C-alpha cells in the first residue's frame, strides 16, 4: 500500500499502460523504455507469463528503471482498470464493429482531454501471440487501431505502446497545450463500478430464463456489456441501476418463499 | 546489378531508409519489420559493423523478408544517398542551428509531397551509440527530431524508423491517422420504442419495492428516464433490454405461483 501511494505521488500523469499476459520480459522492458521516452510512467501487468520482477525486463528497459520500479501487478484486466474512467483497447484487425474505432492521433487527443479533466484513463495491449480476447475488448470503451500496411499488419506490443506514447506526447504540444476536444461533462464511473454492475446483472439474469439456450449466454453477455459500456453511465447512475437489480432480486426471493 | 534492378521494379515507393554503420543485426531486423508495417521497402546500409547478410537481422525481421532481401550495401553516406533529391537527417537533439528542423509529422508530409512529385527522398539514421556526425548531417537538407521526454531522450534506431515510417503512412491517408475500419453509425431507436421501454421498466418495477417511499416515485422515474435517454440505445438494444425485463417478469410470476 505504501509503495502504491509513493508511486502515485511520483507519477507525472498520462494514461496507464496495461499489458495483458505479456510473454517476454524483453517486450515489457522495451515497453517501459518507450513509455519513458514519451513521459509515461504508469505500467500495469496482468499475469505476466514469467512472473515479476523479471530481470530481462529491467535489462531491456535501458535505464527506464523508474517505470520498472513502479510496475503494478494484477490478476485480472478488471482489477487493473478498476480506477480508470476511460479505457481504450488496441486491436490489429477489424473483427469488432460496435465500439467506436479511433486512430492513434485521435486517441491521443481524447486521452489528453480526459486526463486534463482529471478523468483517469488507460490503454489495454494484448498478448504477443493473439492480442486481446473479445471479452477483454468488451471491458473497454473504445478501440484504437493503427494505420498499418494490410499486407504486413503485425505490430509488436513495444511498437504499439511506442506509437500511442508518442501520440500522447504530441497531443500535449498543441499551442498552449489546450486539448482539441473537451471531455464529456458527465464523468463516467470508474471501471470497477461498471464491471460490478455487469456481474450483478448477469448473476440476476442467471436466476431467470434469459440466457436461453445456454450456448447463447456468451454472445448475449457480450451484447449486454457492449451496450452498457457504450452508455457511459456515471457512478450515481450505476448505483441506481444496481438498485433496480436489487429490487428484482428481492422480489424474486420473496416470491420463491 | 541485375538484383538491384529487380528490386527497384518491385518497390512500392516511399522514402529510402539509410542506416549509417548500424551495430546490431537485431536492430536492422527490427527496422525492416517497422518499415514493412508501414509500407516501406527501400533499406540501405552504410558499413554495417557485422557485415551483410546477417542472420540475426533476418530472424528479428519477423517475416519482413522482402525488405531484408532488397537491402543494398554502400561504403559511404554519399553513395547511399546519390540518387536522392531530398535527404533528411534524424537527430536526438537539435544540436544544429543552420538547417531547418522538423517534427516527424511535418517531415512525413514533406516526404509525401516530394515523392508525389517524383523526387526521390530518404532519411538518414545514425549509429546506436552516437548517432550521426556533423559531417554526415551536413549531407542532408533538413533535420528531423522527435518530441521526446528531455529527461529520457534516447530512442533506438528501430523506434526512430518506426515513428518516421508511421508518419509516412499517415501522410498518405486522407484524414490523418484514420483507422482502416470504422464503426457503423449507431442509430438511436425511434422515441416510440424508448417510451415503451420506459413504460415496461416502470410497470415491472411497480411489482417490486423499488419506488419506495411512494412520494419519491416521480423523481426516481425522472432519473431513470434521463439516464436511459442519454444512453441513446438503438432499436436492437432496446429489444434486448425489453427481453431482460420480460425475463424478470416471468421469473417473478413463476415464483408467485
């Protein structure tokens, strides 16, 4: 806890970089270096394959020790994003069609606007081998993709982090550093609240016949999460929706007795 | 000679990337991969330390074999740039005050304009250890520098090539970093559907204790309607939400019997 506080105080700001199940320590180190190059320092790892700390990561970070020292570990993407109010997911391919898709430059400007308005933001990067799962993308608000050559589209994670860090830095170089977009007036809830609402909704619906037939459950959960994420509910709104669910839960319990 | 001709015929265009005395094969490979990601294929090496070909370069190029196969070797920077009409030199710090200094985005646009006008162009990248000499910078028309964190300014050559290749690709897109795919405009449902959802939600909640005490019902209905309106749900989304309500309704009916 003390360590976390100290890290938070030392932070220079900027979006959190969240690596989901990174495999190679070298890549984590190169990510840290790219972040340091462009003034980012909040690196979060979800289940790194080779554990943590990782000496290969430190070696390939080329003296970005302040980023490596401040790394935080999480068991789930949900936990890693819990304190954030705006979350981007990076993907290489257009497999997803519902969430808004931004280019890196536009995403950099949007991140700048959110953070300028004190709305903590972050970016999810997937595994070296197969990126992010659809369920992980469901946890994000919007998607970033890179304008790569379609015939040779695979960016490694250190390169993807480099480009996003670079666009973040560039977004702060505008005249007077004034953000080009304004953040939404209504502050979206921290992701933790949203994810707990997801759990509650899905658990409540499991007591009904909503997810029928069972093999459709996954797709239906996906659709619900997409629509509830896009709505951008604030904290009081999510509290009210949880109240709605509790009212149904209690009514069902009473009726059963 | 024959090989050179064949390579020229196969070129997809774009600036030449010239690495001056690169030391590590791994870096040359990562440069090739970054170039392939953004549609560049003309890689020229001036006196690579470990000679050429270099198996480490091929291994770290991750299948960017067409770039590796087309590499051309030169003894001097002058020879490597001989056919070009516009040459940029990359430096970490703007230590030079006579030549124009550009950022990567502006440099990408300038390269695009030159090449569009059939004026061959290229970019010089220096050694891993100490960059380009003043004499080498003298051979270039202008300087590119990167907007890095002054406290942590060292970009490796693969990263520098990645950023320039990315800005080259972006300069050819109509709207900056426009992504390769965009989400379909999500059309909000006709209001009639929204209002029928309101009715359904409020009727279902009337069978529970949600609206309690009764004098707060009006304000609570107002809050629910505001939030559900702001979410801008589409017709399929509202259909799904009505399905959620029906599932709760049926469960409550079953429990009551």
